[in-house]
């Protein structure tokens, strides 16, 4: 307390400036979300000149049974895809974190090369098609099974763990797999939570991959379906009997409602992982 009271005037001014700056940044970040929510509830679809609330945009979005099916599809794609990502990323990162691994330098060189130089959409599509994965969820999961960026973060984290912990487990008779499952995983919760969040958000927000590889609309995730809602809001309903009641809903209101619906699940999940996020993101940045 004495140190706080004895702080100089310049230090206090600096703290006040930081509070004002961070408060302003917070308002700037919150403003677009508030703007979108108000726009989705506006009768006119415009925040400026807001006259009354209306739920018509959300009624329009939820007016078809495809929403519940596509939501379930997105959950399956996100959960299974994230599990596949974590499985391959963690095992690859743990193996590459060992300096005695034969060919470790060459393997890391390949990882960095393909992280910087992507083959492109057409080679990826031809590969997926030749493997018979077209129109299956495996086409969404396998091409992105490992993110080089996330794998490098996790590898650096594993390299930062004390060697004595693993050595003591090996003395007790554990092999590398047992060391990884029983020792490394329990002490790597922050890193795993961060990487899980990265992968989950990527799968949930992805629509282009599903639109490219999935021809069956019953397998579409919610992002692809919500994109179709935007197209329908312009005109040319595919189901006029169901949607004719909402045909006069402002296009901007529908766009804002789509943004809210697609963003809400991630906003709900994020607070549960937030305490691990900053710590996990920084843990892998110390050693290369």
C-alpha cells in the first residue's frame, strides 16, 4: 500500500491514460456488435432512424427446418474436425519437439515450406476427388487435419517442458506414448485449450470448403445455409410457401440477423476457454 501511495504523478497520469485508451478500444470493439444487433431488430434494417423493434428477420432465418439440420451438421463438423486436428497436431508436435528424432530438420523444413506456399484450390480439389472423398465430411476434415502454425506453437510449448519430468517417467518404465498421455497432456491444458479454440472457431466459421466439396445440401453446415439465406433475402425464394410471409423483410436486417446467429455459439463458448487463451498462446512463443 505504501508503494501505491508513493507513486509519482507521472506514473498515475500514465495509468489514467492507459485506462482511457483501453476503455476507448473496448468501446470501438463493442460498437460493431451492438450495431449489428440493433440492425437485425430494426423494422427498416437501418440503425440510423431506428423506429421500432421487429423480430421478422430472425423469424425469416428460422422459417425453415434446414436451420436445425445444418446446426447439427456444424456441431458434428466442428467437434469431430477439432478432435482430428488435436490428435494429429499434438502427436506430430510432440514428435518434432524431440531433437533426437531422425530427419527432424527436414520435416520441419517441409512443414514451414507448405505453410508459406499452399498448393492451391484446384490441386486440393483434384486430390480430394481422386481419393473418393467428394461429398463427404472427410473432405472437410482431412485436408485441414494439421495447421502448421498451430503445430509449431504446440511444438515450442512441448520443447519448453523440463526434460527431468519425462526422464523420471521413463525411469519408472513409461514409454514415449505413456509419457505423452500420462505426463505431458495433464500439464498442457492451457496450450491444448488454446489450440482447440483456434481449430473450433475455424471449423465453425468455415463455409467455402463445405460449399466446394459438399454437393448434398443435407450435409451443409450452418454457415453455408446462412449464406443461402442471404441469397434468398435478395429475392427468388426456393420455398415461397414457407417464406412468403417474410418476403418483405429488409435485406439488411436479414444480413445482420445471419451474423448474430452464426456468431452467437462461439461467443457463448469463448468465456469458458478465455482463462486458458492468453496463457496458452504465449507459452509456445518462448523457444524455437
